[in-house]
C-alpha cells in the first residue's frame, strides 16, 4: 500500500515497475523535482487510492504484471484518461511506437529506461508537473 501523500510535496507514483527500475526512477525523480514524494502503485487498488488522494504524475510502465486488470500501460492510460481527464500520466518505455501511442491516448511526452538520469529526463519530469526548467532558474 502506498504511503499517505504529504500535500506540500509533489506526489509522483511509479506504476507497475519492478524493484530495480523503481530504484532508478525514484532517484531520477528526486534529482529532478525538489521535495518529490515518490510512491509505488503495484496494483489497481494502490493506483485507485493514489488517484483519489490526488497524485501529481503517474509514471506508467509499458508492460504491467500481476495486480492490474490490463497488461499494457497504454491501455491503462486510455482508461484513466476517460475517467480522470486532468490526470497527468507519462509512459516509461524505450519504444518510440509505445511513446506515440501513449501520447495519442492522453499522456504527456515520456522517456525510455535507457535515458533515466539524463538531463532530458530531468527536464521532461519537471515540465510534466509544471516546474520551471533548471535553465530558466539560472537566468
């Protein structure tokens, strides 16, 4: 079960990611977004609770394992977009066709696992939650 969110921090949920990927994603998010609270959604129950509580961004895995009614992150994006039009979601996948399908379904532009930790990923994450880029802060 995910932690109860702290309303002062941006709440970012990792949806359907394995342990090693979750560790890398957690570090990437926390390096990009100051005071981010990163939680896991390992099944539909966790995800429903986070959406109801108010999550700032969902980082969706391309393939979902047990615990979810759907096997593909893109299908979950489509379902959630219909139910929660203002929800921000992003696909984490190295496949350009999956990224294009996710964006067509209503996700914000995402990134691939090979890019985790790169400056581009930091900017994509910051942009998704409406934080200024680090370049803007320096100006």
